[in-house]
C-alpha cells in the first residue's frame, strides 16, 4: 500500500520557563493513500502538536521540531524550503480545525476566503474562482449557496461554519486532510452531520483523512486504523475493529472502560484510570503511563517500552504479557 | 347516628386520607418545578425599546424526589442552563413556581432566601472560571461556612480538611491557589465548595464536560459516591447523553426551552418515544465500531430554530420525521404514557 504520509521518529519540543516540554517524543505513524486514520489521546498528549508539525505550523519560539522525518509522498517536509511547504499547505495537505468560529476570518466574506486558495494554488481567474466557491458550498450541502456565499462567518451557525471549513479544505482537491477535533465544539446531532459529510467526501474524492480526537466514540465508525497517544508517544496502534475489541495496552483498556456506554446496561461501579497524566516537562524515565497503570512492574519505571507488533498490524508499547491483560 | 353525620364523617376521613397521601408525596419530592418560564428581553434601537424576547425556558414542569438524580439533557441553546439557574433563583424567572422542600422559592426574599440557599448549591462547568484565582483552596471551600454562619475559626479549618479528604485531595492542598491545580483537581475543589454547607440539593451544570476522558470518569465516580453517602439530590445538566444516563435515575430531554420527554434512565435507551429523543440517541457515537456501524443513524436536517421566534405548535415539527399538518398548530403537553414516562408528542 502506498503511504501518503509517513511520520518517523518525530520529536517536537517547547522551550519554556518550566523546562523543555517534550510535546511529541519519537512519534511514528503513517497514513495510506485514501485511508481514514484516527489519532486519539487526551488533551496535552501532543496529538495536535504532531499534526501542526506535519505542516510546519509550530510557533517558533518556543516550539522546535528537533528531529525525525515527515515524508509526504517520499518528500521530507522537514527538509523542504519555505516556498515549497507553502505550496503544499492548503493545497496537497489541508487542515480542518476545531473551532470554526475562530479559524475563519470574521472580516472577510466566505467567498473571499474560499477564492483565496483557489486563485493562489489553482491559478483560477477571479470569475472562475467565484463560480467554484458556490459549487464548493453546494458540495458541502449549504442551502441557498449562491446567495449565502457573500455572507460573513458570523451569519452562519457553528455546524454551517464547519461545513465552510470543509469546503475550504476540499477546494484544492488535497491528497490528505488533517481534521483536528473537527466536531468537538459542535452539538451531538450536528457532529453526526459533519462526520457523515467528511466520510462522504472521502469516499467521493478518494482523499486520505487523519482525524485527531479525544473521543473514542466519535471515530469508531469511520476510521480504518487507530493510533492511541499518551504523553507524546504512541502506546497502541492497530486496525479499528481489533483495537476496540481486544485492546492490548493498559491505557487503551482503561480509556475504553471509563466512558459510560449508551448501549450497555448501567454498571454500578465504574472503572476509571486513577491519577493524572505526567507533566511533559518532567517525563519519567520509564513508561509514561507507569504511575497510573494497574499492571506496573519494576521494569516499567526503568526503561521506556517500544512499540511491538503483537499480531497483524497491531502494535502495543507495553512490557506486560499481552495475553494476561484483562 | 344520622345518615348525614355518617356521610360527613366519611367525607372527613376520606379528606384526611387524601391529605396524608398528598403529604407523603410532598415529602418524597424535594424539588418541584411548576410552569417555569424564563424569557430574556431584547432591547434595540436608540430608545432601547423592547423588541422581542429570547424564550430560554418556556413553561417547564417536573419534580425531583429526595435522593434522586435527575438528568437534564439537550443541545446547546435549548435552555438547560437557564433552567438550572432559574431553579436556584440565580436567575429571576419570568413566571412559574419552584418548590423546594414544600416552600416556594419564587416568593421568598432576603434573609429567608439566603438561608434556604445553603441547602442548594451549584457546581459549574468551567473549573478555570468558577474559582476565584486570588483565594486559596481552603478559603474557597470555607467561604460558604462563613457566609451561612455555620462554623468559625478552627471549626472551619477542620471542616475544610474533612471536605478535601472527601473529594480525594490531601488536606495540605488547602494553602494552594487554583492555578496550581489541574482541571480535574479544580473540579474537585468546586465539589468540595458545593458540599461545605451540607446542602441537600446540588445542581451540576456540565460539571464534567470540560474534563478529559480519564479524569471525567473519576469525577463521575466521585459525584455518584458522594450522592449515595450524603443522600444528595442532584439535577445533572449535560449535553452528553451517555454520561447523563450513567449518573441519573431519571432523565428529562429538553428542546427549545421545553421538556419533550421524561423517563427513567434505563427506559431512555431501551424505549425512547419522542422523535427528538430518538434522533438524539441515534446520533450519540458508541465506542465500538461493530455496534456503531450497525446502528441506524437518524441525521437531523438543518439547525435548531431560534428561541426568539420558535416554531408554532410543536417546537420540533420543523425537523421531525413524523410531523403531520397538525403539529404546526397543536400545542404539545407532557402526557404520561406509562409509569414514570412522560412524552410531549401527540403522535406517540
């Protein structure tokens, strides 16, 4: 399978007064052509930073991409010139952000924001770009598109704004869309609409999608593979069905158990992960999850476990015998 | 004895019995909300004339029994927060009654209301915004005790220690300031503050929504444990149906300022009746791809209408799959269809 994006051993640090925050610590993952992949983790685990690193959008200072490779179709995005990365941003790889209301420019009409990348990347004339912007709004099912295209972002609801963001992301027929918490700010019914739309667009246009989220429920239905992140590194990765049915890392197991499920009878006692995620500026030597882990062994506090392949494409970073986990 | 005196006696005993039954019911219900309405006026123009109203809470009635947890769910803007605030009288309702332990809060004023307030406490969503950054944890938690003259000096400190232990923090943390705590710890302080005056009723407004998944689980567990230990009555307001179902005994579903369905939390998932509840439930993702892919998802078209000018008749008719001509004009009332199950839809 051809890889569209291949992140290898990525390290991104932030230099703060508190010390060096290792937001992303030797992270590796990949996205195949046309595939939908999930990246799941709690806030502060480095999932957004890893996505921003892909497009070199890390604010410098304090952020520095220290090392690793980000291969986009065999081109290392960390090595290319600023000019080249600008050609890729919003064109070959586009992003959908969490808060549509803060990501859209409030003083420009939706049409102006849509035509910008069309003129820049696709070299369209103003007239063509305007016609195309209406077509894009049609594509994301905004009613009355020809009239509403001249409206400003505040005149749209949150769900509609996110649709506009998707239209912008699709405008240059990218090969990869990175959706960073695309539905977190939205209501549950609107969330369903937006996810259906992203899935439909992917099917129709064959775009690869990387969905970043903290919610294991949201992505279950849509992603083919799932990567679980904790404190800057991957702890588990595998095909969605396998990972949900037989999680093999204590963190993933705990995470899946600590969300109440609508379809299951209510349980009297809820299993939760005790404690807090570690401070990324003072990461422990061993496994970052050791402090909160039920299966912790002396070895876990001394060295950091590497990802091991357990069975077909299912990786877990844990020293504990995967067959004894329950 | 004449016939009339026998009759009078019978009527009297009957009345007395009825009164007793009513008393028992009253005792059972800690909070009773009757036709609560909260509108926010809109002023515009140079003269700031009133040009309209946001109908945030539009005639809702329900009750909460002693020791029970009632969940209130709905999408953003449906009026669930305003409902919670109006019940605590943090927001003056436009009309309606709220009975707390048999006393009408709406008619209460001044000292009487202030005294009553120690019995009912809120826990807010944002643990970053709801704690005073200039006060340390100890004084935040101890403040209600002093406000309500429940303890002084050493007693306050002792009670604060007790409360910190209760919510799973160490007593030594009393000297720290809010910025030194994580989100989950701050929410624990918020809970300790709510508990300090030993209330019987707590309104949790999105109390776990801002927290991470693993921390959220911890706080839910804590709230449930405290509820049982201290026999608390909760009104648990949230947009997250899975969490609400887990924590509540009964659940009320709100849409555009109205309650459309109330039922037990088990029944909610097994046997939802209102078309809005059904679509809301179907939109909730389930963290299991095999289950989630097989579920039928009813995707609601369009957005929630504006509460300034809500649709006539049933507020949901503009997005409802079951809507018929009548829904546009017919006002919907909550009707009981089964024991502990009320629905506001004439098509059910």
